[in-house]
């Protein structure tokens, strides 16, 4: 049964990645703009454009371009070379990926910790002032665009209070972590509202269950009941929700990189879109799809570990 579950998960992951790559390949070619004209300039001659189209393989039928793309992907593990500068997309992404992955990890960790603290406080102070204040927080922040939150945080914490740098990435490990803290908070704030609301509701449901009443009657310490039994059972739906929202978290990270001037995958993506650099856009889409699949798989494994009842399910 475990092997069947593993094959099922891996099969779904590969199918998702393949569908994403196929969709991106065709959608990007529907966007107005000519990569050859981006390279040669606005006043290039028709002959020069035709020659550039042939050199880039853009004069081939779309179906043949797709077959070439799939063959390159499976044989070389790459989406080709950049149309603009000829560099391998694998090298371009590898150069930008570390800072983006670090930012995603920091944002995810902050979102989980802050949501855990706020949801626990709200659930243990049900219908009191603290609970009402925490419940208002998701309502206010949920409707705010992530780039607007980033700008507000820069104005308050960077420009006025000088707690964090305005943008860019510092030198060394400490400088990097320090400069990415505010962007990570910005990304985390986009996920915290839904996580707090979900975890609070689940904790209240578990707190009112029969087995918790039995544990209280047995005079177990409140902290043991809360952290060992209540949180373990309440965390499962919230972890699943986090896995569903992980694509939004990665997408938010790419946008926040632009707001804070971080040279990561986000800035590479936006510059590639503006220049119609198809291979780089496809490579970033592959990177994002693989990241979403891996993180979702880790969350699913963690969910099965927390809930032994799911071990027999595929």
C-alpha cells in the first residue's frame, strides 16, 4: 500500500509538471510581441527578422517547436538557451534560485509560527477581547494586495523607523537573512489570515471533543493537552490548506522580489516576459512547478506522519 501511494503521488506530480510546461509553452506564444524584434530593435528590416526567426527556430510550426522543446527537456534537462543572451536557462535560474528559495523558506516558517501563536491565543481565549482582535486581523489583511503591503512596510519599517534596509540583498549570511526578513514578513502576511482562521476553528473543535474532556478529567496539565493532543489533531487540515496555498506563496514571493529590488527568480521572470524570452520563461515555470510539487509532497508526508490513520490511504 505504501508503494502504491508513493507511485500515485509521483505520478500525479509528474503529470502536474508536464501540464504546466505544456500550458506555459502555448500560452506564452499567444502574448503579443516578437523576440526577434526585441533583439534586433524596432527598426530592423524584414530580411533581418526572417533570418533571426530561422536562427531561433521561430519560423517552424508551433507543433514542431513543441516537439523540439519536449525533446530538449527530456534529453538535456533544460528548456534551451536564452534567446536574448544565449546563456543556458539552467545557469540563469541556478544563479538566481538560492535567494528565492531562502525567501520562500523564511516566509513559510514565519507564516507557520505566527499563525500557530495567534490561533492558539484566539482558541484559548474564545469570545474574549484578544480573540476578537485576532479575528479582525485576518479580515483586514486578507483583502490587501501583497505589493501594497510591501510598500507600506517599507515606508513604515525601513524609511521611517530604519529597522530594515529598503531593498536589495546584504552580504554574508547575516546580511542576507537580515535584508530578506522584511520581504519574508510581507509574503507571510499573505498566508497568515487563512492559516489563523483555519487553525483556530480546528482547535476549537478539538477542544470541545470527548477525548479532550476525558484528558481534562484525568487532570493532565493544560499545556500537555494543548500542545501534545489538541495541536497535533488540529494541525492536519491547516497543513493541507498550506499545501494548497503554496503556489500562491511562491507567486507572492516573485512579486515581492520586484517590490524590494531582490535579484531572484521574480526579477528574472519579469524581465524575460518583457523581452519575450520563451526558453527562460518556460524554465522558470518548470522551476516553480517542481518547487510546488516538492513542497506539497513534503506537506503530504508530514500530514501522514501526524495522522497514522492516513497511512493506508493512497
